[in-house]
C-alpha cells in the first residue's frame, strides 16, 4: 500500500524528478529571457538550441549505445511540457528535431545510420527535421506527389514539401543538416508505396524553397518549404525497406502527438499562473478580481481542465512502449483534448487580464497564438476524431 501511496504519476522515478528540475531551471534561466525577442523577430534561436544537446535533451529517447540519453516517453513529455511553459515556439523546434528526426531514426533506422548520425544529432552539432506534408497534401499522406526512383546505387528524389519545422535554420535559408523525407517509390496492390530517406545537406538538389513568414504563432521556430530536384540519395540512406514508411509514420506519430499534447500542458500551466497572479493582485470595486464569480469561472474551469488533461497525458506516456507501434487510440486522444484545452485556457487568461492580456508584455497573448497550431500540426483535431472513432469501432473493449 505504501508503494501505491508514494507513486507520482508526473515524476514516476527519481530520474524523472531530476530531469524535470533540470529542464525547469534551464527554461527559467535560458529560455524565458529570449522568448519574446525571438517571437517578435520570427527567428529560431540556434545557439540556445545547441545548448539542449549539452544537457542531453536532443537525443532524449535515442539509445545510449548510439549517443542518445535512452529515456522513455514520460521523460519526453516532461521536457516538452517544461520548455513550453516559456516558449512553445522554441519547444516545437525541439520536438521536430528530437522526436520527428532523432527518435524516428533511432527506432526505424539501421545500426549503420544510427552510429553515423545520432551522436551529432544528440550533441546539437547537427539539426534535423522531417518532411511529410506537401503544398497540396496534408493529412492525406498517400496522396503525396514526391517520388524517389532507384537508379543503380542511388535514388533520384523529386518533389516539394511544405510546412517543415526546422526546414531552414537561419535567415539565409540554410537547410537543416539532415531531413527525413517520405516519398513514393511505386505501387503495390493498387496502393502507393511510401519509403523513408535520410537526406543530407550536402546532397545536390536539396534546398529551401521559401521560409514561411508572418505565422500566427510558433514564431520561435522556423517553418519552410523544402525542394528536391533530382536529388541523389545513396541507397544506404533508405530507412528500412521500400514501402516501410507507413509503419514508420504510425510509430512516430504516436510519440509526436503525445509530446504535442505535453506542449499544451506547458502553455496552459503558464496561462493559469499568469491569470491567477493577475486576479489576486488586480482590484475592481475595492476587491481583488478573484472575488468575482465571472473570474472564478475562468480560473476554476481552466484549472480543472488542465489537471484532467495532465493526468491523461502522463498516464498515456507511462503506458507507451516506444518499441511497439499500434498505440494510436490514446495518443490521438490526448492530442485531441489537450490541444483544445490549451487554446481554451490561454483564451481564458486573456479574458481575465483584459486589455493587458491582449498585449505581449503579459505573455498570454503569445501563448494564445502558439496554442492554435497544436490543433493543426501533427494531425488535425478532425483526424484524431476520425482515428478514435475507427479504432473504437474495431475494438469496443478499449472503452473501459
């Protein structure tokens, strides 16, 4: 009984507790001071990003034998939640690198590619991204137009990718050092075969088309169009076998959606802190705002929704086996509820702060803008609703 009573869902082990403390301190001293500046400039803080490698976050789930930190899904959730407390845009760039690129390579690549690239990706020497979405194709990945044709010991890659976080790492449109690219390599039984390729910055034909500017939020991360024009990729840079990408995608979407949900927790917590502080300090009609029922509704509802989502996110993380795909139901579930919760709590915070909430000084305006992306990126909320409904139709026993 004592073991059950002492269990901490949010810090299951001493290692998790120490990780949270370390990332929280890093966020306070390093991330917080630059958040507003880089949001205003719409720039990615590359020097700060590289510091994440120094504290072991960039390869957080990659195997230790290949240079990663070898931690679990709970650790990944902790890192994303804490970073997003100050700067969700910066946290998104971190997610694109650590989850979409490093984690993907660590769990889907062969030992040769892991040994070659994970040490540099984990240290911050290399910056990675993943390219799946296209200008005219988002959720419908089977409709992608990018192709890879095998010719001798190389694949010739042609196509364009859109909305790629970390697609460029600076204002000079410098491409990411490594890009995991999904492309068609043919058809089988009338269905497109999608394959995964690791494209290096030095490969001719790999370039940045445009940096996407004037985004509503997540301005602390760079978003770009990626162009592949007769890009020659060695056969050795194929991840797995031809046609394996659907499995790669499903496995990686699970950790991506879980960590995006964790980002919502971080920005919602900050929104709660800001509105609670303001309501205690600001007075109206001789009393603090927290005395009034209208304000109590915003704060009370926000806290309850935040705590409910937090429990769901961490319970899902606790059960997630990073080595096994097929856990879509709850990773879609937490992304669905947490993303809408984060936006709603940030909106409540603006309402509580009134005019002050509408300007950047009090942070919640930026958090509100950042929150919207979480209902779109990594799968829209509509796609989660579809997936959950289909999964429950197949496995009604999952409703416990």
